[in-house]
């Protein structure tokens, strides 16, 4: 793989990195706007960022919705937008021969979207229908209720898809305001990979993003004060199974203990069948098909979060076992063999994430978003290997706190 190059030829001050790869006539561009996710939705327009991600491809400039889609299809161009709680992201995939057309369509989508009333009404109906789907589907409903319960009063309480009243309140004017306030150069990071030169990359940045406002008007996402005592909330849901989601404070991405946290999470519940939770809850007792944990590096509330599904009759047993494993790791730590296995997995699986130019361009944009070193891709193995048994066990003792777990149970537990 070619080295990462900072793009310095742009007339803007936007942070952008490039990996040249001229073996195939493909180009991928990924970009991230910090703060412009659903946490920045106006209180009365919940779901706006998610709806904006859809409507930006519903016509722009002189192209109506159908014409815009036809242009992408005829030129084999893929443009995709998405919103999560913290960010608004986009990707472009194109053949080298259609690079100029891809630049034009993306520029129009970001700076001259049609935002037609007919498209807005249709997308509002689709988004409202998706909310109905969530209410009828256990896993997404459990996720929705968990965030609403634990983060009550914080912007993270609303799911990215929004609320029915919030979706109804969205207007073309409010979408334009969100674009102007949030799609700005100071919170933008870009990754470009493929058959493109630094000069071409600079031209792309200037043409697509050069006319965007310079400074974001969106507030920084506020920090969330996590409850100090554990809670268990049960929400009735008909059916033979219950879903439990549990979480405690995690680690920010810039925490020097982060890599120890990655390995600790793998051993606790992130390693599939190699994790302690899977071994105790599924393999030894057959209480679930799956249980797992994840480090979520949210800006306002980094989490160590997990989930398990089990029969209504065994929810209490599964949660008790989870708490026992949690506490045992905090008190007794991990073994040298577990640590080495976790390192082997992390080092071996990391490179497999980059099986396409788009996955690599995504990583470049995120590396800048998290303010990682430009050498991160080659340094990560050393950072993982540098974690000692003392490091990970110190972290387990200081971070894992079973008495701070916030748990949501969706179902009809019998106990």
C-alpha cells in the first residue's frame, strides 16, 4: 500500500488525506462532518439529519430526482450519505473515466439540493413507516428504548430516525438551515483513495467543498453525566424472549488506555466465541445464541455496551452471569494467554477491514476525525502489542464497574 499523503494543494484549509493507487481505474472519496449528526437535530425536528441523508440524492441543480438517479446509474457512480448520532458522512465511488461527473453530482447534492416538497413528503412517509417497523421489531425497539431511558434529557435520547412529530415538522427551509449551519469546512475531514493524483484530489476538494461555509454554527455535543448507581428497567414486549441491553462508561478515542480497552472488550464480550461472556452464558449454559459487548466512542458519552437475548424464564440468570463475569474481570483481571490471543486477533483482523478502496477512504476520513496519527495504519500493531498484562488489568480494575451498569430489558421476564 502506498503511503498516506496530506493534500496540501487545495485552496481550502480542509483536512484531507490521499492514498494513490493506480492499479485499477477506481476512486473512492469519504468525508465526515463532525457535530452534524442526529444529536444536533433541533428539538422539534428529530430525525432531520437522517432525512437529509436521503433527500440529498432526490435531485440537485438542474436535475430532478429521476434525472439525478439516471446520471449516477449511467455513469456507474455511487454516492451515499448517512447520519449517526455524532456525524454526517458521505461516500463517492466512481470509475476514473467518470471522475468529473462524480465531482459535479456531489457538489450539486451538497450545495444545490432540490429539496422538493413532493420528495420531502414521500421521504417523511417512509421514515414514519420505519418508526412503525421499529415498534414491531424487538431488537431495534430495545435499542430505541434503551437510549430513551438512559439518556433522558440528552440529545442522544432520540434515535437517529427521529420521532413522528419531529419528522412531520421538517421543512425545506429547516433542511437548508441545517445544511448551512452544519456542513462547514472547519468540521470536515476527507479521505481519498485510488486512481487519482494529488492535484486532482485538490481540485475535487475545491470544487465540491470549497464553497461551503467556513465555520460550523452547531453547538458541540454536550457531555453526558452517567448515573453512578446501577438501574434495571423492564419494558413489556409480548413474545417468548427478552432482550437486555446493558452499558457503563467507556473510553474516549484519545484516551491513552484505549488500546488496552480494545483488548479488554475482546476478552469480555467483543471476541465472539473467544469471549468470557459467550463462554459462560452460551457455551456452558445454553442461555442464548449470542451475547457481546462493544466500545462505543461517542463524543458525548463513550460507552462499554452489550446485549443479550434469551428466554423470558432465563433473563435474570443471564444478567446475573453477565454481572459475575464483569466483576470477576475487574477483580481478578485477564490471563497472559487471553491477552496474547486478543492481540493476535486484533492484529490479524485489522488489515482484513480494508478489502476495498471505499473502506480504506472511510478509514482515512475517520483517522482525521479522531485526530489519529497519519502513520496510524502502520503503527497500530505496535500500539496493540505495547499493552502489557499490568496495563490491561489496571484498566479492568479502574473501568469495569458492575454497580454502574444501566440495563434495559424488553420482553416479559418471569422473574
